[in-house]
C-alpha cells in the first residue's frame, strides 16, 4: 500500500498527468506510463490524474481504472505520492471511484461536486462526508472548481473543518489569488489549501505547503520541482524572479494565445507538453473537444523561446 497523504505531509509540487488518446481514440497506456515514470524520476512530489487535465469526463470506467492502476504502479517504491480525481454526476459514481482508488493503493482522492445539476445548500456537506467515510485512511482533497457550479467559501471550509472526519485534508485550487488563499488559511488553519503555481511564492512564504504546477509541470516537471526547492530553501528573491517570468508565460501564452482561442484545460496542457518536449503527447482530445492546431503551437514556441527558454528541451 502506498504512503498516504495527510495534512502533515501534504506538501510539494503537484503535477497533473494527462490522458493520452492515440489516432484510433484508444487510451495509450504505454505513453501514459512513460510520462508517469518521467515525473517520478524528476522528483515530482505528487502526481495526480483523472481531473480536468486528465479528461475524466471523456473516459469510460475501465479506462479510469487502468489510469489509476498504472499511476500507482509507476510510483511504487518511490517517494512520489499519487492523488486521483474522483468525479462523476452522482454520489454513487464518485464512491465507486473512491473504492477502486482504495483498492489500488492511491495516496489520496480529490472529489469535485457532481457537476450536471448544482449541488444544493443542504447537499454539499453530506456529499463530502460520504466521500471521507468511503476513503477510509486515504486523504481527501475537495476539488473546488467553478466547473462543478458550487464553489465553497472560506466560511464553508470552516464548517468542513468542524464537521468532517480528519482525513479531509483541505482543497485543491480553491484560491484564485493570494488574498483568497489568505482568507482560506485564516479561516481554516488546520486544512491545506493548494493553489495554482501562479501564486506559489506568496502562498509558500505565508505558510502554504504545496502548489499545483500545471503549466510548468506540463513543460518541464524537473524545473517545477526546482521551483519548489527555491522556495523551501528560502531563496525568495530568486523564487520571485522565477515566479514573475512564469506568470508572464501564463499571461501571454496560456491566456492571451491559447485560452483566447478557446483551447483550455486538457487541450492547453497537451499543447504545452508538445512544446516543452520533456513529456510525450499525441496532442489529441476526445470528441467533441479539439486539440490546439500547429500554427498556435508554433506561435507559442516563439513566445516561450523569448520569455522562458529553459521550459523547453533543446
């Protein structure tokens, strides 16, 4: 059984691993496994999958199970932990996924609220309580995403801290900015709230433990680990300089180029993976979603070569 993620050891660089669909729209298990191994060898603290970038919404049950099994096996015997997104349109679907994660030996699960109908005011806390009970010794991080329609506030998480079992670790990507992370931190100091990498330095300076590295992790996972080390060794001046350059890439490449043209989530991460060259990708999405076209990738390469060339393999 893998090492569990607890509130005390929930730290480090968290990097998503994308689903990979080949030209025949099949799950490419070998490529997925190679990417997981590359992340483990880079020293990524936690690999997670079957969330938004992992395209949980596009896969069938057997593919979900294979992704979980491969991810867990890839990190066996290492210090890398495995967190799994458990997302479905009903509580029963989420609990089925959590049960399989427990059987496979995952380190933590990350359920979002059922997303087709908005979870009501009387419904969200019982849902999270059932997830925590089903997870047993596994940690639970609530995936607090606007895509699930209901977004929890700092006051809501204070209720969670009082009423849910201690295997509730906190939240993933609950904070859109540093000020919001501070409100979460002040309201629920015993929970761990993991923000995106765009606010990594200020949150780690303020007592945070981890950050989600989607852009940097997709392009160069080893550099994502080095970024975290800059912070944990207290080299704040160098860390902030790196942060500002990374945020410029996020602004000019991810926002103004890809998202502006409608390419986001998995499509964006696969485009960045192709440009970075440290991980493999077919750069394909499951229909009806489309991958970013080559002309946008070429424009992004030119921008990144100027802004932050160390992101790319040369």
